[in-house]
C-alpha cells in the first residue's frame, strides 16, 4: 500500500497548474484532499471530477493572504477528516518586472501571497501536527529561490524566503514534522499570466513556450516526497526542464 493512502492533504493554489496536477495525482493514490483557492467554480469542478473517479476531496474558497481564511481552512480539514498529515503551500504569484518599473503594489502582493501565505499555512497546521507528533509541510519555492535574474528581484526575494522558511522548519521539526522545499523551473501553468510589464511578459511567455514542461513533473516530485517512509525526509528538490539554463 502506498504511503500516500489515506493521508489528509491540504493543497493551496489548487484550482490550476501545479496544485491541480498534484491534486489529481494524490487523489489517485488514495489521499484525502482539502483543496483551497479563490476560484470556487474551478474548485467545485475538481471535487466533482475527483468524486466521480471514486476518490476523496473537499474544498474551501481561500485567499492565503488572509490569515483568518487560512485558519478556517485548517479547521475545516480537521472537522472533515479529523487530522492533517500534509500541507502543500503551493499558492503563489510571479508578476515579474524591472525594479525601475516601480510596480510596488505587485511587490506587496507577492510578499502577501508568496511569503505571508506560506507562513499563515504553517501557523494554521503546526499546532495540529505537533499534537499528532507527525506531519509534512511542502513549500513550493522556485529556481528563482536559488538565483536572481533581471526583472525577477522581488519574486526571487520571496522564493529565497520560502527556501529559508523550509530550512527553518526542518531544523525545528524535533523529529516530528518533515519539511520539503520544491523548486520548479519553467512549468506550463498560469503563473506567467500575472506579469503586467509588457516587455517582460513578451520575453517570458516566449521562453516558456519553448521550454516549459508539464505540471505533472512537479506533482510526481511531491508524491515522491510524501510516499517516503516516515523516517525519510526529502528536504530539497530542484526540477528544471532539460533545456533550461
């Protein structure tokens, strides 16, 4: 039997891209899912499709930049399934732009979602995982959390922060909570749709069109980390397209 079987998994940013691909893969392996995103219509469709396949999922509309909504997500998961085994902090934004463009509102939104959203997720599930003396927190960073490129300074800063938070969680785990930091490269998702700077959007979309790989590549990595025996903690995975520099 897979180590994923019957594990209760929260996935943020679950309505598309990496979150949706991960939901499908984990559900097929017997996980019990709580899906979170802002688009209720998409969440309803996903839960219905999962149920039609004989798998288990529920959802709660959640904006991860709102701590109260993230707390409610954890509480609904507990009331529905009785425990929380895995949190996948997947929700994120990537509105790349040069610093000179002064898109300060976008900087703040990235900080709210990419950093605070991750921290709110951890805060919401940590007491339960401590009580259980078990749990697994999986954070989605980026290759941008390992290197900085033009137009990506603020985005990289948020993803460096996610990497640091993941490592801090690992060091403070007390042998109870596994911590995994996953850093995708160019993946075919809606992430580039948040880029409002015209020149950056044009160059980024052209690069992704040539290079990006399917979101299931990351879903497989997430499943790999979860399915390891409880005494194995996969801390860091970097996944790039073969042709990405």
